[in-house]
C-alpha cells in the first residue's frame, strides 16, 4: 500500500517510515499517489485539520495520531472525519494492527458523551 505520512517531527517520521517499509508498504510524498494517509494532529508546521479535509475530499482514508493525553485534539480529529484516531504509542508500537484497521483503543481515549 502507498502511504502518505503527514508529520513534522523528523525523529517520529523516520520511525514510522521505517515501520511502514518493514511491513512492506511504500511511503509516498504525493497525496495523489496515496492509498492512505497518516496525519499527526499535533503538527505545528502545517494545519493537520486542513490536511485531513483535503485528503478526505480526494477520498484518501486517514489514520490520525495524537498524544494519549491530548483529549481535545483526539476529539477534534474524530469530528474532522479521521477514519481512525490512535495514540502516538499505538501507532509506534502496533503499526501493523493500526494499518489493518483493527480497533486500537488507548486506555485514556475520551469516552463517548452519550
């Protein structure tokens, strides 16, 4: 699968790219080539929510990641239409499960308010 990584943390992006390659996926730089995108909701070098909106317009599924304590960003990601929001730790340590679309729930994930 061709995966676009939208990340502004160099150390983190190298780790995720290495994980993607190890699992047989191809990191790409052009969203037009992407089958899927992984977006950091904590990014400061770009607006992650604008990025998610543009990707969704193009029909690119998005997996968004955020710190497990950043509950506001987590909720905003869900509201922005991220197909899956996971903790940074889940993305780093359970990348294969995340990509498979398995539910990867962080213990501190905000509960539904219903």
